[in-house]
């Protein structure tokens, strides 16, 4: 769990562990994604920091309970699609801001300097104060540890995608710290078990002042969970994603976390992505994640407490720099997605039904008409991703009108999702006015080959038929 200055106190350290274990299981069972991994996140710590500074650590449990009820109600009322109306650039800006704050929060962990009281929740001030007060000797050790972890995270995926680089780096730094004398600060004592469940004490006078923070926490939990679930759905064929059920699951998870003295739960994009890339396709993987954490608490709290804080800071800082997200939209103003067989009346001469080739049933031609903007993208994403039983999809985009950043990002996610399922995507007719945007947001980079862009439909269909023939005769080179 990210080490925030406020988490140096034992009770808040327990909050995060309880959330990862209890909420992780509940969200996996009741949530709307088969691969979502939930628990405490750095973004949530950013929101909780001023609440703790103003009301104390005990307020976290009350806020968690209130936020859980709000998120659960949103799911029951089927408001899961509401996030679709937030434009992608707004979400990107929000995510970038959170990532910068999380990165700055790691500076005190690298320097081991304590910020001036009152500034612990102000990341920029705390980071600057920590740098000024840093001991050069200690800083050299901590930066070295963080760099070792960062190197492992960058190099491990090149060896094998399933190798957890962050875990390898933390273990390596911890072993080196045990055999080489050093001044590095350790995590310290961890709870050795879970507390008994109980209903939090609800002070009517305090509830009024915590209602607004609870709404903020609930909004963050809902948005981050829905974004994470949607991103996971685009990474691989992980089954359907139900946003309303996801909100119900996250609400139940936060309520359960509060009963055990935990903090708000949310879908964690970093852990979810690791799960998908490692081959996780069912809820068992997320449940097992929580079970492993419980085992660590019960039998390995001592060894884990010896991990240097600088190693964790390296993990969190590097991941915060690489945070990314995507979001999609829904509205009646959606562009038309018109499916066409490889040989139909809309195709050029020689490619109509009387000229159909064997294997054309394995080719789907989709024509996107009209505007592709943030109010339309979510429905289009679901409609195209639901296509099955084909080997090649040809996207005809010559009739696209207005395209905004969210629509373009959604298109890139569609291409990535189809390619991850083994479906080859060919694009025909990108207009020059859209090309720069598609290139910037990664639509073209998501294609399997740079030659899968075509100016005319007959050439694209010919390539698709060649692909189907090669697929039937043997492995595609």
C-alpha cells in the first residue's frame, strides 16, 4: 500500500490492510468485473489526507461507511453509466493531478525528513520541506534503493510479462538491506490479525461535517472503479463488465471495510492490469489476492515490517508517473455502427453477394457514420466489442464527422480489445483531419501492423480474405 506521511501511524496502516483483505473479497464477489482487484489506492489516500488532518484518524471509518452507502445506492439506482458523461480529457487531467500528488508524497519517504506539522496533507509544501531538510548521506542510500526497484520494474517485463517487477525489486532491496549495514527506515510493526467487526460510533454532530467529504470519497470510488473496470475490459476478453453491479459491489465492499475499521475501497487499475496481464480471467484471482494478504498479516508481518520505505516509495513513484486511464460515453446522439458482410450491396462491384468468397462469414465490415464524441463512445464500445465469430474486422471511417479526444481514445480501446482477442483490425478511410488525433491517442499504434490502414475498401477486403485463407491453411506468419 502506498506509504503516505499520514500512514506512519499504526491505526491508519491497519485501515489499509483491512481494506485490501475485507473489501478486496467483497468487491470481487459482488462487483461487475471478473478481473477487478479492489482495495486501498493512492488516489483515495490523497482525498482522505485532509479529512484525517481535520477530524482525526477515527473519522476515516465513518466516512468509509457513508461513502459505501452512497455508492451502493448509486448502483441500485443504476447510475453506473453516469461516469460516461465526463469527457475523457477531464478524467485524464484528474488522473494526472492525482498521479503528481502521489509522486510528491513519496519524497518524504525517500528523504526520511518529517514535514512541518500542518503541511503533511499539502504534497508540494511537504515535498519541498523534505528536500531542504534531507540528509545527503541518507538520501544517497534511499535513492539507490528506489532506483534498484525502478530498474526491476522496467526490466522484468522484458524477461517475461508475468514477472512482477515491483515484487522482485522489493525483495532484492530488502535482502540487500539485511546484509549491508545501512540507515534506511523500515516499515515497522504491522498488525498481526484482523479486528473484530463492529458498527462505527456515529456522532450526529460529526456526521454533518463529514457528509460532504463522504460524497467526494464516494464519487472518487465510483469513478476510479468504473474506469478501472472499463480499462480491464479493453485489455483482454475478460467477460462482460456491468457498471451498475460494480457500484453495488464497491458499495458493499466499503461498508464491509468500515465494519472492520477499514478505509474506502475502489478498483485499483495497477493491480487489475497486473491481474489481466498475468492471465487472470475469473474472480478467483482477486479473491486469492486478498487471501495472500491475510496470510501475510497472520504469518509474515515480521519480515514485511523490515522492508525499507525507500523501496516502496520507488514502486509508488514509478507507477504514479505511468498512470493512465480511459473513459467512454453513451447517448442517443451516437454515430451509426452499420455491420456489413464482406460481400454486400454496399460494397463495390465484384464484391457483392454474387461474388462472395469462401470465408467471408469470418469477416465483419463496420461503417461508422456521424459524430464520434464523448456522449456516444460508450455504446459504440460495447456494440463493437460484442462482435463474435469473426477473424477480421474492417472499420470504415470515411463517413465520420466530428471526432473528439474521448471518441478517438475509445476507438483505440476498441482496436486494442479486438486485437487482444486475436481479431485482426483493418481501418479504411481515415480522413486527413482526423489522422493526427488518432495517432496522438494511440489508435494507429493499437493496430497489429502499420500496413493495416487502407485508402479503399476493395484492397482492405482483399487483405482480409487473404488473412482468412492463411488462417485456415495454417498459423498466420
